[in-house]
C-alpha cells in the first residue's frame, strides 16, 4: 500500500513522464503543394549556412521529405540507378528519426539532441546515409537528386539548406551496413532571400530561359522516365534542357549572406565550388560542348555564357548508345553526357583540397546525379521525357567525345519527345 502511495505521489509530482514519452512512429501531415514554376525554383537554388532560431513546422518538413524521397502515384520522386540505397535521418531537438517513405512518417531512432554533429547550427539537420550493400557512386548520384529536391523545396518554402559532407552522421550510431554521406541543415535563413532577375548574357546563342507553366510540385509528382526515344527538339527546348543540366541562375543573390558571398549561383551545388563537370550534347547533327560561364566569375557577377560549341559533325548517337546501358537511345533527339574533368577536381593544389582520386569520386557522382535530375524535371515541365543511363564502355565514350584519360564520363541522359501524352 505504502509503495503504491509513493508511486502515485511520484507520478503526480512528475506529470511530464506521461507526456514526454516519444511515439515510436508518428505520421507526417500531407505535403504542401508548391505553386512556384520549376525554373524559378531552380534559379533560386543557393546554399544557406546561417539560420534564425525559428522552428520548422512538421507541414514544411513533411513537404521537404516527400520531395526528397517520397512516393508519387507513378513511383518515387527520385530516380533509382542502383536501387534506393539511401536512408534519411531527421535530427530534431528531442530525438533522431528515420524517414519512412512508404508510410510518410517518422520512426523514432534515438532520443536526444544530436544536431550538434552538423557543420552549421540549425533547428533541424537532415542526414543522408548510404547503405553499403549498394554501389557507392550510384547511390551518391541518387543522393544528389534527393539533395536537389531538399534544396528546391526548402528554398521555395523560404527555408534554407546546404549540402555538407556527412561522415559525422556516423556519430549517431548508424547500423554497421550504413555510413553517413551528407548532412543538410534546415531552417529559416538569417539573411532572407533577395533575388533580382538579371540574365546578363554574353553571346546568347541559345534562347533565353523561359518559365514553364509547371510548378515544382507538379514536376516532381509527374516526373517522366522515357523508355522510347524519338522526335526532334526545337532550340528553345534544347536551351532549357542544357541550362538545367549545368547552367547559371538568371538571378543575382542580394541576400548578403556572410558565409556565402556567391552572388550568382549555378543550378546545382558543387563541393568546394569546383564545378569540374563538362557537359556534352549529342544530337543528329553532331557533338557539342556546353559553355555556361567564365571560370569562377560567378563570385563577381560577370556575364553568363549560354552556348553550345560544336566539336564534331556527324551522327554519333548510335555509337554512344552501344557504349551505354540503354542501347535504344540511338534515336533520342538529344543525349546529354556529364564528364568529370579530373584536373578541375584537383582544385588549386596546395591551396585547396585535391578531390580527384577514386576515394572522392562519389562527390562528383552526387553532382552528376543532381545535373541529371534537373534534366528529368525540366524535360517533364516541357512535355518531354528523359532517363538516366550509364556508360558501359568508358574508352569508347572518351574516343567519341575526343577526350583523353583526364576525363571520366559519369552519366548519360537521353531526352525524347512525348508521343500522344505517353512516355
Ligand atoms: C557533395 C557536396 C559536398 C559539399 N560539402 C560542403 C561542406 O562540407 N561544407 C559546406 O559549407 N559546403 C559544402 N558544399 C556546398 C558548396 O560549397 C556550394 O555548393 C558551393 O560553394 C557553391 O555555392 P552555392 O551552392 O551557394 O551556389 C558541398 C556541396 C556538394 C555538392
């Protein structure tokens, strides 16, 4: 009796014991629809490293997690290259959760505040782990897509984030078959977004980028994956696609963010801002290389280039197709190939880190995955369809593009017209 009385007294004095217990799984609210046209969301992409204390509500978190890795009526929001070998951890003040895409819920992983493992202080840290049963580079290309959707969606909701290298995620005690790849802090930017439209184009050989009528949410929800390739693209469509793959924003960033002095961003992030990819466009008429800007000019708002320079005449699509994982892309009106320039991945030796060795290859697959994903979204917004293939014979792709061993082809993105609304 005395014991029961003592327990009752203890519980009365500590009512929070009942309420503090965290649910082992809680459903997220339905994601919000974002009306912002896709191109505006791409143009507004910028890294944010300083955040206010304002908390992020579950509705916005739900929208970001769905875009990152959720399910659509057709499949997933992002394209699997080697299965879905990524896992998203959400580090909140009270606990660490795992995002469960199937039930669109958060599963309790561990109680406690682990947000301090991030490079930048923020109300939430999103950690993305690689399941080592899957290929590291291809999973990084998947994570590159996830990170794009986190960035686009966060920004469109007036939140901010940045991709950071995420080995520190291992500190939360990941299962032994997983390792942390990236961590993205999430919160309201300390320096609010402030953009002005300024295309500032030199040699506008390709048409200026136009906004489509498709919203960010619609593009993610309706993303197409082409399995047949045909038709012809007009110059506006080629311009939109090539810009989405690796172009510069048409906005000037006036936010005066102290930790990010870049005033004109690219359509995707790059480790140390090396941007070591070269983008090639293969069409019926020949092979072209994309030039988007002058080296490191974006710090100072120098003019943007947006042009394709022909490096070879003739139709090489059949040869590219044979050296790829999708032999039927020979009839694709446009094939984009992302190629890593290993010299650019070295950075400025002595001043900056050398990221050219195989150990760091995942960084560039992350970037190539982001580039390919932008093309998938942009194609969808322009009533086109695209897919992602892999080079199966590196030597042949190099020789078609007239490249030496300093260059490594990473991903091949064929684009097609859509026939009668089907893919
Ligand atoms: C794979 C990857 C890793 C990155 N790692 C870091 C990092 O550890 N810390 C950081 O502050 N920024 C990191 N960044 C962000 C880049 O520094 C940033 O994208 C680049 O400076 C260009 O700036 P912007 O994104 O604002 O246009 C990373 C980006 C990528 C794609």
